C-alpha cells in the first residue's frame, strides 16, 4: 500500500516540468492566466491618468509593483511545475480568480477603507500559492527549503500589506505598502535569508531560462497591446480628426511600434539565448524580472502619455504632461539599457545617448505644444530602434 507521503512525492514528481533539450513551451493555460493581467495593466494606466500628481505617481508605482509581484511569482511556479497537469492548472485558475478582483479594486486601493479587497486578494494569492507549492513538494524535495523561505518573507510582507489596508491615512498606507513591496523585492537579493532557515543560492533555482524569457516577452506584448487599445479608443473618442489629432495618433502608434522594435528586434532573441545557456540561469532569471518591471512600467506610462497627446495635442508641455511623456521614455530606455548590460554583458551606446538627450528635450520643450515634443520623442526612439536594428544586421 502506498503511504500518504509516497503519494505526495509521486504527485510532486509528476507535476514538475520535464526538462528536455528544447525547453518547455508556454502553455495555453499560462496564456489564459495572462488575460487577467491585460485588465490589471489597463487599470494601472487608468489610475495614473486620473491621479496625475507626484503622490498619484508614487501610488501607481506601488500598485504596479504589487501587480508585477503576483504575476512574477506565478510565472516562476509555472516554470517549475507543468501547467498541463491538473493540480498546476487549477492553481493558475485560482490565481486568476484572486487577481481579477484585485485588479478591479485597484482604483479604490488608496481610498479610506478601500484597500481591503486589493490587499486581501493579493495576500491570499501570494501566501496561498506558496502553501500550495509546499504541499505539492513535500518535505524531502530540493526546492522545499527555498519555498519555506519564500513563505516566511511572504508572511512578513503580508503583515505590512494588511496593516496598510487597515490604515485610513493615505500616507501611512503608502509607507506600509512600500515596506511590503520592498520586503518581497529585496529579500531575493540576499537569498531570502531567515533565521533558522538560512539562505537560498541562485544555483538552487533550477529554472528553464528559455521559458522564463518567453513569459517576460509575452508580458511585453500584453503591455503594448494595452497601449494600442488605449490609443485606438482615445482616437475614436476624439471630437474631430483634424491634422493635429491625426498627427498625435501617428506619433502614439509609431512610438508603440518603436518600443516593440527596440525590444524584440534587438534585445529579446539574444537575451533568450543568453539565459538558456547561462551557467546560473536562476540569477539571470531574477535579473529578468527586476528589469522587466521597469520596461513594462515605461510602456504603461507611455500609454497614458499617448492618451494625453491625442486628447490635447495643442496643449502646452508643462508639469504633469512633461513628467508623463519624458518619464515613460526614461523608464523604457533605462530598462532596456540595463537589460542589455546585465543579460548580454554590454551597454548600448545608442540607448545611453538617448538618455542624455531626454533632459535637453525637457529643457527646450517646456511650454511647447505636446505634439511638437511628442514628434521629437517619436523620432528619437524610432531612430534608436532602426539604428540598433541595422547595427545588429551588420
């Protein structure tokens, strides 16, 4: 007769991905899971659009960090476990069920009494997923100590998330949620160390690099898709399609196209190869997630800038619009520059040059019509994308 512990070990072994020479492919269940995050990205960009202030930007950043954490940790689990197995597929669907109301509650997260649904769903997602993995792995698996440490840090962060939800003071909630996000982002940097549990080594994170790279690439598509939808919807709602509005629409579209080109045509293929053949794919995988949170943030902010541009193309560039339009490029370009430096081992001169040009554009473009500055920014990022593409092909 099979004992309960043997049955659990067998279920764990069967649910783990089988590592092959070609690497695991992204499953339809994972793609279906990502649909919730299309909504989450849209909610995040709308929150920034309706809270265009320094405080609103910081709140959006905290909310985005939480959204990315929920997706990122689930992505790692689906890298280790096979989504074609029913227990793993059930986990993904349960995560979707929690992530959907979390995203729906995002606009009210900083209102008095409004943080409970957001924080409660997020905490349940983070803790529940980790407990599920520990149950599946059992006591003797090599990954078990790593997930025990993850559970410890998740519980520490959860205390801050829930304390923030209980705090009706907006600044207090922001401070507590900042500590919560920092707990989950910084702890992997020192191996998730906890007293009595020790620390994890990145070599213990036996991930499939190609799968992880593809998951991040697909999320970039999700973010760019949200940007295209927002651009089309704003253009559709424009009262008149005069030359200014059409030019603004063209700038928004070309910017999204250039972002796609800059990432997929000149970075992602080499990065996928690098992480697949790395001596320590776990370390590179961690870098992937830290860097992509910046890249996707740039796309989200760019979508907000495109909506402002199409709705008010002749408005003067100042204050809020300046921060949004230039900030999106800083996030995106800096993220791509770090991506190439850490994953590929080199800086991209064109990206560094464009980062130096942005402050100059901010200085000389203050007070100009949005469409003028947007046109220059579009030419800049399109030029960098084309230059890098031609350089790579020669």
